[in-house]
C-alpha cells in the first residue's frame, strides 16, 4: 500500500503531521484575525464578522430605523449577519479545506472542524 512496497518512515510521517498541524494553527489564527462584511437593504445594515464567525460590528443607517416598523429592521439585521456569516464560512472552507484534505479529511472532514 505504500510507494515502493516498504514500511512508512515514521519519522517522516511525524514531521509531515507536525507541519500540517502548524499550518492548520496558522490558518485558524489568520481566520480569527480576518474580517468580512455582509449587507442588507442596499447597505442600510452592515454586519462584520471574523473569519471564525464571531460578530464584531453592526452598523445601522438612520434611514433603516422606523419606530413603527421594527420587524423590517430586525429582518435587515438578520440578513446582514447571515450574509457576513456565509462569507466567513466560505473563507473557512477556502482556507482550511485544503489542509483537511491533506489530513485525510475533506467533504465530511475532521470532527469538530466546520467543513
């Protein structure tokens, strides 16, 4: 099953695993520091989340605030947060997906990882 039919070089496998673990940790740190935004209502509401999915900012334009219609404002906030979260999930998949495939993951991935 191994190239050349021999036994795997355990030292080499451990080095590869350590390198992949370091790359994964670096990617997770980059995601935690990255920020993406989502908008709704033509930009009336903007939500900013980290690449890890944490909501860090929410901006609501005064034109979006109608005391008689708070339901629309709530819908706009939800839509903006969902838009930003979807962008963060795509960023996670783009950044972490190749690392998971290298670890034998991929489609269903490694338990605890969002891909």
